[in-house]
């Protein structure tokens, strides 16, 4: 396969390509797998304690060491150590809960989304992105890297940022160092937070 073939066969993650456009995937219907899907998973559940959770341990470190951008009352904003794009942050609840449905207190749910808005505004002021990808992967099957501690991704996007590098070279171009980015975001978040939150 040539590089040209690869570029044409891989769908670049461009929001304008999202449904209703056809995804061109073939569907293989396998209803017999429902017994596997619906099995009792309680016995398989991994009991990961909070000491091995990067989002719990980050809270015990300094902002610079833990890559924390901003700390609220119940949630915080943290840089992603393995960014999808330069400036990728996550909003996490302070408490070690896995699912969005486990945020039961309305004030925490509100703060979670307010912090997402804060992160977007910080990015707009500091990095001037053209768009964002925001989302939560729930459970290992849903693609969550840390499945036991809820985190909402906020990824800034620029026109043309999905270039050929991730496809042909397995490399992402990161124009700014993580700590420099964190410091710039933290400064802007501290300035904005009183009026946004
Ligand atoms: Zn945790």
C-alpha cells in the first residue's frame, strides 16, 4: 500500500465527516454474542484502588508537578500527558468515580460542565483554536484509558491540524511543551475563573 492509498483509506477525524454521512463500515450482525455482552460482570470487576489512579495522585501533587491547570471546589482541570492534539486538557471530579451517572449531586454536575466551559474559554484566549472536540469515553470498552476515574476530554482543533503525520509516521506534532502550555492555561484560568464559575 502506498502512502497515497493510506491517506485515502483512513478517515481523518474531521467533525464535518460525522453522521449523517455514511461511514462505509460493513455490519456483521451477531445476535448470539448477546449472552456474552449481557453476562454478569460483577465477578470480573477489577478493584483498582485510588493509589494507582493518576487523577487521584495528581491532586496530591503541586499544580506544576501534577499538570493541573485549575482546581475548583469539586472538580479540576488537568493537562493530558498523552495529548491527541497540542493543548488537550481533561476535566475530572475530585472524587474517584467512574461513570457520569455516578455524579449525583447537582452542584457537582454543574461545576463539571462550568469547568468544561472555562477550559474552552482559556483555550480560546491562549491558543485561538478554530474548534473543539469534547467527549467522555466510559468504561474500557468505551475506550477510556483510565476507566475508573471520570474525565471529560477537551481537545482544541485548528483548521488543517489533522495532517499526514499521525497516519504515516505515528507521530503527532506538538509545537509547545506540556509545562509551558499548562502554565499559560493556569494563568488564564486563574484570571477568568472568578467571573466564569
Ligand atoms: Zn481516581
